[in-house]
């Protein structure tokens, strides 16, 4: 009896209603959300749509009993700091989960220190512990090139790399690995670790944001926190972006987030400085030009140090 | 004689797929999952050894199934069980425990009867396997 039931279940489908399949999985919604919540990143969004389509078709092929092997889904995200790699990795996990290519859809985000130990015999259990946690989801390894230290031939990173490579090959159905880091260093890393390159199916490059995109990102972030620029403050922030960009340690959207945090601090200071008055919602939501212009970014020339105050 | 202990032990041995489903159930409940092994099959033997540490904060059974495979590779000739420990207040105890590996041949138990004062009888069970030293009990299988 069970035999016939199994036969029925395993009978390949001959036709699949594509729209139905697409709607059923709800990936349209995830992709639209990606479009609306993330500013810019055109090439990234295009690649993610392509991957989603590929996986949708793969899923349908599986239902028709056409696919032979589980697709390789490991990815590498390259780009400068603050270009949205971590953010997109989180979304990617959601997409893979909806399409049924990872079972749980959580993301475990790690760096070298989480994987590599301090003494002999420390690395393997550490790496395996992380892998166990990531099973059924996505393992996101930030700045992956730090795993490999060619200058030190007894570096324990190599041990972690070997365990990772083995799991990436043998447990493709249990875990998707996303490596992230800056483009040139990732390139070098792949050159010295061809095993990684051959196991990675999708390389996605994250471009820097333009000034206009950075302004949009700022306005989106403010809106999410129920703040807004006054027209003069907006003008001032446009100048802020131009000035900040040419200073060292600029990290795209993250610098914007940090700048907004400091601007909110100055706004609060300004408000509290005059205690004898009644405040409207408008007063506490509004960022004024002065809040922006007090930044040290305007007084320092190009080339001065650090995340300016 | 087939040893029966814990959950499901009157059923046929669980397949790996069934074990994974039970482990997933434990994880979904937030229980810590343990792998233990022994070659002393006595029902009152509470000194099973742990394979690694208790596993918690995991989302998916795959990692535990990998550990089980590793444990079987080393101790495939012994009893292995999986248990789920619930640390939540008021429970703080093992909620499930089931056998996931057993020796190929299980010689079973001898029942000793000791006549004592009056017409009382004291019983004790003695595992035939336990006459041999630990580690060698099922070695020739
Ligand atoms: N396109 C975007 N639209 C809106 N917010 C963004 C966008 N890209 C990045 N951000 C925001 O910028 C911040 C930094 O992004 P994220 O952490 O993803 O960058 P990253 O590329 O991982 O940086 P790093 O390489 O330094 O780790 C986050 O707070 C994120 O919400
Ligand atoms: Mg990041």
C-alpha cells in the first residue's frame, strides 16, 4: 500500500502553472521589498532577480523530475564598506528560504575570530560549532580573506578553510555560504584558494553609491525614524556628503547612518538648550541646517582623519 | 535480546529520516540535544558518556545528524541515544530520550534470584555483555 502511495507522490508533474508557482512562493513580494527598501544597487538587484528566476525554474524542474543535482548556491559579495553586503545577505536568506533551497532561512554572521582558534586543536571544534548553528540557513563570512594568512604557514585559518570547503561540497543541501569582503582582496584570496572559487556559483559586486543615492538613503533612514530635513538642512546635507566622501574612512551608507546619529544628537542638544517653551511634533521631528553644519567634516579639509564629528 | 529503553524502543529502529524529524522537534521546542553512548545496557545504568557537548542554539537537525554519524563511526558497536533536555523553569529535566544505534548482536540479560530471609527473593539482572571489560563488550562483532 505504501508503495503505491509513494509512487503517486513521486510521479513527476507534466505541467506547472508558472504564475501560480510564483505567487505561491511569495518571492515577488520579497523582490519588491528589496527594490523599495534598498536604494540604488541596480546591478545587485538585477543579479538577485536572475538568481531567483534560476531557482524558480530549478524548483519547477525538480517537480518535473528533470533536475539531477542540487544547485550550488554559495555566493561571494564584494564591494566597499557600507555598500549593503550584510543587508543583502539577510534578504538573500529570506529568498532562498521561500524558494525552499534552505530549510530555515536564518543567517549566522561570522568573521575569522569566530572560526579560527588560538591553539592546536581549537579550530576544528570552533568551526564545526558555527557550522552546526548555520545548518538549514546561511553562513555569512565577512572579510573572508582574513581566514587565509599566507605569511604564517602554521596559521590555523587553513584548518578552518579545509573544513568549510568540505561542508560546502558535501552538505550543499544543508547550508549556503556567502563570503563577503572588499573586491581586490577577495580576488587575491580566491587566487590562493582556488577551492573556494570553484565552489562559488554567484559572484555579486556591490558598487559605491552616488551622491544622489546617499541623499536618498539618508532621507529613507530619517523617515524610518520619524525625522525629516528642513529644506535648508537638506541643502546642507548635500554639501556634507560631498565633503565627507573625499575624507578617509568613508564607508558609504554606514557613514550616512553614523552622520545621522550625530545630527540627531545635535538636534536634541539644540532643543534642550531652550527649556522654556512648548514643543510641537514638528519641532522634534525637524532637523535644521545648523544641526548638519556643526559637523567637523566642514571645518576639516580633505584628507583629515576619521569619521568626523 | 533486543534492548528496550526510552521512547520508541518497542518500534522498529528509527531510520535516519525519522531520527532527524525527532531531533528537529526537540530543536523547535528549544531543548538542548545530547548524544550519549555506552556499552553497558543495564536499564539502571545512568552513566552514559557524552559525545561532545550538549547542543543548543541550533536551528536545524542537520548539524546533529552529522555529529551522530561521526559518533557512529567511532562507537558504532555500542548503544547510542539522543536526548532532549528542557532547561525552562519548572521542567529542568530530560523530556525525551531514544536509542539511535545498537550493537549488531545483543546477548541480553541473565536474571539472578537470591533466596533471602523468610521466603523473600531478591532479583538482579546481569547483562551478559557486561562480563567483559568496558570497551571490549561488543568488539568482536
Ligand atoms: N541601498 C541601501 N539603502 C538603504 N540603506 C542601506 C543601503 N545600503 C546600506 N544601507 C544601510 O547602511 C548600513 C551599512 O550596510 P551594510 O552593513 O549592509 O554594509 P556592508 O557592505 O556589509 O559593510 P561592511 O563591508 O563594512 O561590512 C546599514 O545600516 C544598512 O541599513
Ligand atoms: Mg557587513
